[in-house]
């Protein structure tokens, strides 16, 4: 809302008071016209503009027309072409409304610019746009020239509509989606054909969405009955099941084949979000009826649901292999998802990183956020907790800024898992609760299951085995919209561990059998290592040792460093009970070093407890480096506090409650042995310590 209000607190307050209950709930689009956003504030700015001399207002109009919605930077050229003088801007500068610079005019704020444009007569606005169009004759300025020509038009024009559409197509191809959207929306306003106009409005909405302007996209979408567009908007911020139905309907004839393939890929994403993977079979059947190739991830999921693991592996492998630089970002995201399902975290990280870079290069920041959602899975277990958590926090802010509430929910669940890995119990529970609340209301089985897994991992790492087993057992029973088969599968090694610790070996053996089938089919070293660890947990006495050794050999070829350290911890416990004390001690020291490097303080505490049980004295870490003593979340909070941010500001930036920030700061002060923010500033600014 603050973005719509252009960062003005007064406008935001006025807008908030005018919203309907459905708008506040995110069910209806927010207003985007200035007169609807903050009429009282706009009236005050208009009065200030009208008090200026006429020649001052003319220059401000020209500057305003040059800056929005398509910045063209042609003001000074227009002034020279019309033989105007910039000295009349002095009254505006004296009034604190605007001032001239070498590049043009800088308005005091966005609302002043809006008022400068809207106080002018329609005829004066058209004249300003004609003048700007006349001077925009440079190389690459054709789209901007077309925009101003369209803005100067008196009424519908087929010729101008065609010119604007061509300019929009070129801008879209160049990755300038915001410009393409503005051009297409103007083309729709000038289009004399109602059916073509509806298509242009839908195109402008799609461009606005891709450019990250979700509110404008929803406002434009409300003027059309485009089921594909409705499906995309529902996928990103609505009910995922409804999104699947809309996208699948839009993929059927008379949709062009290429468009059908794209819509089927999005329908696959919707099925993945819901956790209703049987819907993948439905989408696959539609693809076969249309005679188009189903997306690779779709074919792989379809086969996996049927238990055809070898076929699933082959389809996913083909999809995961399509991750070359410069490829379509959506295809790269699907390659990353396929790689994750295959347990290939290196390839998943590469694909999603390239997807984000490709999306930004194409002017589609919304897709870059989607790439980060799945990048987080690869980061969970590789030990890059601090950098990965910071990246996920940034992506969370971008998800909300671009109107992707479902993506934000997924990222919150991912952040809950980061907090579970690092032992930040309060943050884990808070994030998991927020993620599950949104997920269950929107049929999002994927983030709901991930949040449940995060809580279970937290219990497991904390030694609360009955609680962990209960959560994971519930996860196995959750259906679409509440759970997810892929998450349940990924969590199987943890379920086996919790079940064994609580004496439920019959269920543990059954869960491990299916997991081992998949691990054997895909051949992922990490999955095979975890399967061997499960076998070790299920084996009696000395038989477990060889299974643990096999697991660690396989871990050495994989990338899941967090799980490798947990395997060493479990192995060391088994060795201690078998009185193999020297090897147990070596394994524990290795695990302890890994946990400390990950910032997993609770797991490190378990390793120290095992060492003490061996009679080995273990001291707490003696380092004074805050990065080594604090969890990733605590370190972020500490740095923001040292920079002068208040607890409320930190809470807003990290999407946490003030109570959680208070808790984190108390933990920071305790771990660092300090009692004030002044000491914190000194400690974090000391180059010898950081």
C-alpha cells in the first residue's frame, strides 16, 4: 500500500481509510488512480500548483509529462525546441515544489508531479506530449515517441493502435516489460475494435504482472474475462486449485500450441503448489490430446505418482538437463525443480540462479522471486545458511512488493526451515505458523508441508522425538492443500529417525522401503546416503556400523553437508554405545566443527554433550567473532541494530514480530557478553573482531 501511495505516509493513511473489506483482504484490486488513492492530499497539492504563474505551470506540466508513466528524459530538448526559458521555474523552487537540474526537473515528491500534470487542461497536456514526441528522434527512442504520440491523440485510432502495439512488441523483446505494458494499455485505450481492445487489456495486465506491478495487473485483469490471466493471478496470490482449473481450461483449443505448452507448465506449477500431484496426470492427458509435448517436470511427477520411479527419473533427468545460460527463466525454474526431485542440489542451484538472472535481464522480476523459492531447498542442506537466509529474506520482500503472496508464503516456510537448521526456535515457530495460516487458506500444500517439516526438524534436533514423530506422521496423512507427497518423501529419513527413537520400527521400516526404492532409481549420492543411515538406525548393535560407514562414503560424493554432519553425530552415538571411543571422538569433533560453521548451535550442543559422555572435556567456543557466536538470524538483527534501526524497523524488514526481535536482541547480548547497543556497535565495528 505504501508503494501505491508513493511512500507518502499521509497518502497511505488516507488510502487505508478508503479501502473496502475485500480490498483489505486482498480479494479485490486496490485503486491505482491518484484521485481514488488520496483525494484530499491531491487537492492540497493542486492548490499549491495553481498558485504558481502560468509559465511556471507550463514548464512543470512538460516535466511531469516527460517523467510518467514512461520516463523519456526529453524535457530539456523540448524546452529548447519550443524556445522556452527555464527561469520561470524559480517560483516553484522558492515554494519548495520543484527545482531544475542538469537532467531536467526534480519534483518535491510524486504527488507534486501528479498535481502538476492533472491541473493542466486536456489540450495543454496533448500539446506537451506532441512536443515531447517531436524531439524524441534519437536511436532507440521510437517506443517513447510512440507513447507520446498516443498520449496526444484525441480519440480512437487504428493507425496509432498498430504503432503502439509494434512499439510494445519491441520493448517486450528487449526485456522492458513495464514500458511494453504502458504502450499496450495506451493501445487498448485507442483501439476501435472492442474484441481487439479486450486482448490488448489482457496483454497490458500480463506485462504489468511480469514487471512486478501487481495492483495495476489486477485492475486491468478485472476488465477482461481471460481465463489464462485469471489462472496466473490465482497461482501467485489466490487459490492454487482454482488456478490449476483456469490454466488447464485456457490451454485447450483454440489456444495456439505454443501458448498451450506454456499454460500447461503453469498448470504443473499449480499442481505442485497444491500437493495434488494426481492432477499432473490430468494435465498430461490434456497435453496428449492436444498433441503437444508435456513439460518434463509434469511427465516426471506423473510417473512418480504412479510409482514408476525409473520412468520418473528419465523424464526429470531430461528436464534438469535443460539449464543452459540465457534460457527461458520459467524453463530454468522447472529444470531446477526437476533437479531437486533428483537430489541434485548443485544442478538445482545452478538452474535457479540462472533463472533469476534471466528473469531480471528480461525485465520480469516476478519470475526472479519464483526462482528463489526453489533455490532455498538447495541452500537448506549445503551449509550456506547465513547467505541463503539473507537471500530468502530479500526474496520475501520482493514477493510482497510484486504481489506474489503465495510465493511469500513458500519463502516464509523456507525461512522456518532455515531457522530450524540453525536452532532459532522462536523464529521457526513464528514463521511456520504464518506460512501454514496462509497456505491452508489458499490450498497450498507445498508450503504447508514444508512448514510442518521445519517444526518436526526443530523437534528432532532438540531431542523431542515423540513430538517430531507425531508431526511427521501427520505430514504423511495430510492430503492435497494441506500436505505434499514430495515433502513427505524428503522428510522420510527424519521420520525414520524419530520413529526408531520412539520404538515404532514397523512404520519406520515401511517408510524406508519406499524411500530406498526411489534413492536406488535416481542414484543420488545424498539420497542413497540417507537411505544407508536409515538402515543403520534400523539395524541392531554392531550391524549398524557398516551402514553408517557406507552412508558417510556416499555423503562424501554429495552436497547435503548438514545431513552429513547429522549422520556423523548419529554414528558417533552408536560408536560410543559400542565402546569404540577413539573413532566416536573423531566423528564428534568433525560433526561439531561442521555444526558450528553452519551456525547450528543446538546441533553443536548435542555434539558437545556426546563428547562429554565420552569423558572428553569440551568448552564453549572461545572466539569473539559475532559471526561464529550468533545464529544467522541473530547476526542480521545485530547488524541492523548496530546501524541504528529500531526494533519496529527491524521487525518490518525481516517480517517478524517485535516480540521476536526483542527476544533475538536479548540472545545477542547474552551470547556476546554485552549489555547495551553502544557495546554492540563497538563490537561489530571492530575490524579485529569481525
